[in-house]
């Protein structure tokens, strides 16, 4: 009897063990580093919401290789050292065979260095500093254009519509801000625009008036700013207070291209244009459906950051289903061979112009019109006609 009982108990233990293994095999558990607290938390929140929408859709259609996708999020607080430690944990402890996520360029760089060192593929989703994909890394990929391409659409708009002769460039002292400002300086020179002023500021500044006084004295045709959300809104509010008039106020995406910019800058946001990577009005398959679903759930249309995160999960599904195995080396081969269309746009990783494993795509322009971001350029995707010339402050209601 004792032997029989022991056999039954062992059978039950084995049964539970196998059922537990089966449960583990029926789910694909992945962690994503994002800034969920701190100054960049708003961007992390947008991306987190978009990831969850995509995961729900993918799971509703059978998951990835018949496995349910289960996402967890690791808060990097927007700090590179924390992002690095998260990447080390995901690779060394959790044995995650692919890493993706993060928001800022500095955190993306930190994760990229770890991934390349461990030979585990990492897909940069939103970090845009040029040098992230200029390191000859073999395991680092990026789906968003680099800073060098952010303002291409905006420059076309400036050259064809505004025709400015001068520009002032204001930028945050981050990797993203510095890279964006340097690239605008180069593009302005090519377009024959004189850079009258190029001023850096520390993120989180509360008084831009000393810098803006220099801008007012220089009297540029265009004021171009590369800032995150709170700085972007504060810059425009103080430009309004000082009654600084220019032919155009332009943002380098980021803080100028999310709904909170309009909410925080209020009337000062009106007529501001911004470079952008995506808009709900684009014709990419699934773009409008994603935008409408996001708005229905969260009250606003997503920024391009949300579209990038949403597309990332569909890229993940495509790559893992083409990969010969779940080994990092096989996933890396599948990533390199990627050529697909997503709601964010086409994704194909190329080596050109000094970049490696970089996705290249068309960039757009949006303008705040009657308190809402509208796509204005190129004309083929416009949701509203651009407003130019813009009225002087004294002529606004």
C-alpha cells in the first residue's frame, strides 16, 4: 500500500511538474524597460499603452507561435544607469533572448552597449541620437529614423512654403537635443539659412527669458526648438509673454508632438509646427484603426511614440515566427532579414550613410490648428491646410 501510495504521489508530482512546464511553454514572457516615473514618464506611459493594445490584438489572433504574449514593464526612471542594470538583469538573469524598448537616446545607448556586449539583439524603438546606430554594432537595430532625418519633411516645408533666410536653434542638453540641433544646423547651411543663434539649455529649466532675449534681439525668421514636453510648452509660453514674433515657430518632434504640449502651452501652442515621424492620417495599413482604438481607450490620439511601440510588437511577432529558434543568434538573423509594413510605416534594417541596422522612412510635419495637431505636410497626407503666414502676437485674439 505504501509503495502504491508513493507511486501515485510521484505520478501526481510529475503530472503537476509537466502541467507547469506546459503552462510556461504556452506563454511568452517579455519585459520592456521604459521610463514610468520621472520627467520622461509621459512618453513611457504612451508607449506602455500602445504595447498593451498590440499585445491584446496579437493574443486575440493566437499569439506568437501559439504562445500567449505576456508583457511586464521595468521602470528605468529615464536614467541610463538604471536602464543598463535592467538590461543586464533581463539578459543575464531572465535569459530574455531579445530586448526592445526604452524612450530616450541616453537610455537606449546604455541598453545597446549591454546587448552588443552579450550578443543579444536589441531593437531601439524611440531613441533617435544618430550615433546609436553608427557604432558598427551587429546586434542593435532601430525602427525610428535617426535625428539626422527627423527634420527632412520640415525642411521641405520650410524651403517650399516659408523660404526663411535665418534661424535660431534652441535645444536641451541631452543626446537627443544636441543631435537634433547639430543636424538642423547642417541642414540649414545646405538650404542657405543663416544660423543666427544656437543656444543650449539644461533640461527642466524654468526661466528661458535670458536665452529668449537673445533670440528677440537676433530676430530670426524661424525659431527651431528641440525639447521634451514641459520645456516645449514653457518655451512657447515665454515666447508669447515676450512677444517674440517670427515667421514660424518650429519643434523638432518629441515634446512638441504630443497632446500634452497643447494642453500645457494653451494659446501659445497655436500655429506651432513640428517635425514628426507619424500621424493618425497616414495611409499605412492599420494606422487609423490603431489611432482610433487608442483614442477610444485613453482620450487622445497617440503620438508617434505610441505608433512606434505598437509597431514594435508586430515586428517582434514577424521576427520570432521567421526565426529558426529562440536563440539570440537566430533571432538576430531574422531581424537582419526584416522587410515588412506596419501601422508606423515600412521597416527594413539597412546599412547606409554611415548607419548600421537602421530603418529609413519619410518624415512629416504637423501644425497646431484650433487647439489640435493636424498633419499638413506632405500634402498627400494632410488632414488640414497649413496656416502661413502666421499672425503676430498682437493680432491674435
